[in-house]
């Protein structure tokens, strides 16, 4: 009997763990079946105020599988805790909008604007993920008409197999468009960017989980497939520097944006970063004003985002969280009079429709998610991404392990997660009496800040008015950093910073 069960586990296509671990994997699914009886154990983190927990993972699995995602007996949130957040409903709710919610990306210099879904696959490279995982994500994006970010590992043949819309990310290694010495190749970029599957180009300045940190893929792991995708020699260490070689000042960054837009035939070009020193982002804003050139979009990556491997200190203590980074970037663009044509995306543990509503109310135009889509592929958070021993075949290059990811089945789960999450967002927005997520404002979101006090997000956070930074009437903290920001350098001269600090203290 066990032999028959084992054979069936190996040939079935629905469960990755059963394909890789026949018979033994049933123990996990037996525990899953009795989940209601041990709910208190599985939801230990539900009331601790963390932005991600087991309950959200369960919702992702249910929505990806097309199962009922309802919960009996009411909330298990600690509604009197100081971290509880909610959105007020209306006594005159409106019917939920159709859930194909989109935003047009492309400024005045863009010749090929792109209608982007409000929920897309965030940057995950081939090499970090298996070939079958990339195939399933891209096929799911094709089925659901949303975008798939390549990550910095290159636009591989697995991204091209099913023709799903691509956001091509260029990191400091310029993988897929580099010369033999690692510098940027305009000719190779133009050839790859001409592919109609590429809808947007994203320059990666920093990654939320390890901002300011480069990386090395050891030579033995640089297989023929990795070599083909990244344009690097087989068996030679593949280096991602901590910074770019194509620019070293804000103005040079904006010039690089313009160059990529021209080379791509006018496709939307932008950049992604985790907010660090405030004057550096403000320097980029000043470079936009000085040059008259703007990116088509900016993606704010939060430090709570995930990665396959990073030093503990970087994961826990470097970079600005997504929410604060988003508000800062939105304020800078509004205060400098730049927000009207630049779209803002965000990434960082976005799982549910409420997660999306929160950041959309704070200024985002769309959301990217990585972790949720990994769960849809079958990830069980074994945290073995860096060992090449991922039990579900999602984050490994081991051919035997990744056979567990059956592309047609997992692609359908990816599509369902996208569609069901946007449907949940549409329902939530309708319950608030709004016609579209773009109507959400900070006034619609509330947070309990103590046992006796509740504030709206409009009261909790500072929001600048149009062109306030240019007029010099903005918040003192913003004004201080704006004074020392420069379009021609990222660094700050000590004497300039000392003067600004003195002015800020006086204010």
C-alpha cells in the first residue's frame, strides 16, 4: 500500500512536496487538515503587530488554490493592540469595481506607455529561482495579464517561453546587456529591449533586503544556463557590484534613464531603490528639475522585503521600511512638482487586498509582491533558499528537486492569486464607498496608537503640498535635507551639512 501511495505521489502534479517527498509529505498535509484544532499554535504571531504572519500565508494558499478564503467566528486580530489598523466602511457602499485594475505608466517622453496591473510579480531572478518556477510565474502572468519582473539575473529563455509581460530589471552587473569587462553594452541592451515582451525597464539602485550590498555567484554555480541568461563566462565568479559603473551622480543617473528610453524605442524606464540618505533621493529630484528629464516610474522597495541570502545586519538593520520610504518619496515628488507624470510602485511584504489598500492610500500607484507568488508556486518557507536544497523545488537549480514544480498547475495558481487578491481589493474599496482604489486617501485609514487614542493616517504622517519644497514652505525635516541635496553629487560636503544642521536646529 505504501508503495502504491509513493508511486502516486511521484506522478501527481498538484503538490510539490509529495513529488519530492512521497509518503513523508502526507504528515504535513495531515497536520494541515486538523489546522482548526491547533489554530492557536499556528497563529501565535497574529497579534504581535508584524506585517506578515502565518494567517496571511494561509490566505495566499487558499486564494492560489481557488479554495474558500473565508474565516468563521470573527477576527483573531488584537483590535485593542497599539498596532491595529483598519479602513472605515461606508453606510452607502458601492458595487465592487471589476477587478482588472490598472494604471498607465509612461511620461511625456515615453512613446510606448504600458497599462500595468495594480498587482504584479516582484523581482526574482533566474538563478535564485528554478527554471520551472520562472516558467510558472511567467505563464501565470500571461494568463492573468499582469507583469513579471525578471530580477537582476537577466531576461532568460525561461522568461521568454510563454510570452508573459516583462519588466526587465538592470542591476549593477548589467546581466544580459554587458560587455566582457562587466560594463554596460548599449548594443546588446537595444537588441534585447526590442523584444515586444519587454514592457518596462527598471534600473535597480538598491534592494530592500540588502541595500548597499553587492553579491557574488561562485563560479561552480555559474552553469551554462546561468551563463546564457547573464552573459557571463561559465564557471567564473559572477559579481554584482554594490554600485553602478554607468553613473556616479544624480544627473548621470537621469541621463542613463534617458539613454535607456531611447535605446528601447521609447518604452517606460524607471528605477527601483530602498530609501537611504534622504538628500540622495532629493538630489535625484533636483537632477530631474535641472535636466528637464524624468523617469517614467520609481519603485520603492522596503527593507522588510525578502532575499535568498544576505548578511544578518543588512536584513535586520539597513534601509528604510516600505511605508516610510513610500511616504518620503511621494512627498519629495509632490514637493518638487514632479509627481504628476511619475508613477510610484512599492514592494515589501504585500500579501492581501488590505495591504494593497494601505499603500495605495499613502501614495502608491501599484504594488509588487514576491513572497505571495512564491507561496502560490508551493514554497513552504523552509528557509533553505541559499543551500540549493529547497524542498519544494522553487529556489533551487537542482534538476531533481525542481521537477516538483509542475508548470501548468502552478501557473494557474499564480493567476488565481493575482485575480483573487485584486477582487478582494475591489470589494474592500467598494465597502468604503469608493469607486476605485485611486480614490483612497490617508483619511480612509486608521490606526490605534494607544489604548485610548486612534488617529487617521493623515494625522500620523506628514504630507507635503504641491511644490512646497521649491517654495521653501515644507516641513522642517524635509527642508533641511532639501537644502543639502545636490543634482551633481550624491555625497554631502561637510561644511554644507554643518550649515544645514545649524539652520535645522534653529528652526
